[in-house]
């Protein structure tokens, strides 16, 4: 068996052959992914993903929420974003999903968050004061694309100060978490709810999820990201149990940043308990 086939089978252990394939967490080049939204649609069609969400960091979607048949396979795109928040003094990510188009009010929240990212990017650049490192561009300053520490790491490499992303993080960025720039988790959960969305805690550790689940559920958290690549079977089981204990929904996604999407998906049957307003039910 070739190496790529081995990898593939590792990522797709439990998808029944006739299941609709879902991936609700991936990134385009409007945040720190490599592919444009259009390239993602082509990839998703080729890999036969049935339902996807391009969940860029603090960024409203640009594709319409609808079924795309243009690339030879019906891919349903739902709207969402991955929002950075502060939880117990640390940065955590919460996914906001919307049953139809993301409302303007939430788009505005994303835009302000992305603008704040550009300011933070420039302030770290100024603080590090490394020669030749590219500052934020106009699109980022206007909140139309979002800059992450990965962008800064790439810019530092491009300017010739380091060779690898991990070297940049070790030397300069590891301590620049900047959680004070992010909204409090409770206010974000509330904002998502106020705009008709559902909130899912992205890739929580089992330890943190166990510690915070009861409180966050009370604050309106809708679910946890349970299905994801690399998660240990035991942890996935425990996250599922937490969802069941606190009557939360299970979600999942690859968190893909490149054309590796499609190697991981989970079956649509797993999201049967999502609110009926999400049109997954018609897709099965
Ligand atoms: Zn992500």
C-alpha cells in the first residue's frame, strides 16, 4: 500500500460508503489557508465533500451559502467563521455557524475583529523591529482578510530572518499570544446567539472541555468539535459523552489549511441533532 493510501485510510476510518461527507472547518487564503475559496470548491468537488464550511479566522464568508454544482459535484456551502476569544486567560477558538447567510450584524463583528488583527500584526512587527518584514496590507486594515501569527511567521521567513515556521515561533512569537485583543468567550457566545447562529468550541482539549463545559453550556454554548483528524479515539469518546451529558451537539472538521481537505470528513448522520433550520437534513 502506498504512503498516500495509508494516510487516507487513517483519516477516514468510520465513514460509511453511502454517507454524505461533511467538513465544517477549513481555511482559505483570506486568512491563513493556502487556497482561494474557488480553489476550495474545486477541491471539495473532486474529493466529493457534500457539505463544507469555509470558517476563516474572524472573517465573514465571501461565497454565497448554497449548493455549488459548477465543478461536477454538488457541494453545499454553509456560512460560518472561526472566532478567537479569551477563555480563562488563554486564546481559544469558537466556530459560529449560520443556517442561511451570515447576518450583516455578525459580518460587522468579524470585520472589526479582522481590523484589530491587522493592528496587532503591525504592533508586533514594530515591537520586533526586524528589517524588511512586510506590514499589513490595505485589505487587512479594512477587515476584509485576516492576518494571523502564521502570516507574520511567513513574512519573517521571507525577510530572511529564519528558515522555518517553528524557528520563528520559538524565537519571537510563542509569547505574543495577545489574548487581551480578543473578546471574552461569554460575550462571543451571546453575540453568535443574538445573530441566530450556533456556537461550537473548536478543537477543545478534553481537559479544558471537561472543566468549562457546564459553565459554557449555561452561557449558551451549543456544541463541541468532536470529529477531527488526529484526535485520539478515547478523547473523541469523552467529548461525545460531554455533549450528551450537557445536551450539546457534536460537530467536526478537518481544520484544513491546504489541499489536504477531503482526507478527513465525517458522515452527515452525525449532525442529525443540529437545529432543523440547518439544511443538512435535506442533504442526506
Ligand atoms: Zn481553524
